[in-house]
C-alpha cells in the first residue's frame, strides 16, 4: 500500500476541510505547487489533487493551477478530481497531464455516464465513492442516498474503472481513524483496487489499512500537514512491511519459536 498526499485547492491555496464543510477550513499553504513538490521530495509515489471550488460549483475552477502542479512534480503520477461531471471536464482534467481523473457525484448517480467515461478513457478513471458509513453521500456530501458504496463499487468494477476511492465523510479531516471495516467489506465485494481515505491520523492507522487485501493506497491529508504522520517515515515503514510480507509469502509460514 502507498501513501497518497492530498493537495486540496480552494481560492488558489492549499487547504483542508473538516468533514467537507467550507465553514471549517484550515489553510496550510498559500503555495500549493511548493507543497506538492515537498511531498514529492519526501517520497510520495502519487499525489491526490482536488479542486474544491470545482467540487462545490459542479465544474472545474482550478485547471490552470492543477496544470502547474502536475508539471512541477512530473514524472510523479497525479490523480485529479473536483467537479468532473461531464466528458468535457474529464478530458480537460487529463489534458493537464494528470494520470487519472477522479469522478464522483455523477458516476454515483448516472450509470450510463460511468460506463461512457470509463470506456472513453480506459484505465484513467478512478471512481470516488463517498459514504456516511456504507451509504453513498453526494453533492459535496450534503445528500445521502439509499444506495450503498458497494452498489456503486460494483458498477465501477463492471465499467472497468481503474480503481475505487472510498471516503467515509463522517471521518474526513477528523483524525478519529479510518473506517477499516467498511473499507475491507468494500474491497472484498468489488474485486477492484481500492484507495482508502478519511480519518487517518497515525502510522498505526496506515498499518491497519495496509493489512486489508485489495487496498492499494491511502489518501492522507490533515495528518501529513499537522505532522501527525511523517511522510518519509510512513513510506519507509510501509515499504519494509511490504518487502517482509513478500519474503514470508515466498518462504511459507514461519517456523514455531523454540
């Protein structure tokens, strides 16, 4: 599993929101490009960039800034989302040089759009499924549907999405820990690479998620910006755990202690 730093953009700044609420914003940098470069230097293997203005407006608003970030960290792969609700918007997002476009609200509400966007940009669409626990939350997390995250996840799998990004919105920005149970249930149900998000606050949280089969990455925001998680140390520990796991798998079960 890899750690994916989040770079959330609002009014040209790098911010974090508490549970997605605009009235609970913390500004962490006036220079998102410099922040993205910092995460790259500390060992990030991918970045998660979100146009929050676009997410709330329903159409991208920070495309030029996203382009600058992608160029500054190249060849580090970037996934970008926020307001990508039609094919034209997804195309513009990918034209910034981003490796993946993250689609959320419309993909959850419109199965036809989901199939079309995944067919148009094969292997370049990540479906973001946001939930209050297991139920889907849409439109900036202001509306909760009767559908479950597994329902959307299975449609994403059938449409051949590149991955599924699951966020428990009740935990996002809170530091209370990730929803490991729902994340694990989702990963088992969809047989699609899963990226976890929401509530991660410690290396222990990352370790618990890393043990879940199918979880290939974790998007982390506030914990990196506050220093609760040291990115370089997290990358080192996860790489060590992965290497150790591979060695154990190849060698078979460990012998009993004498």
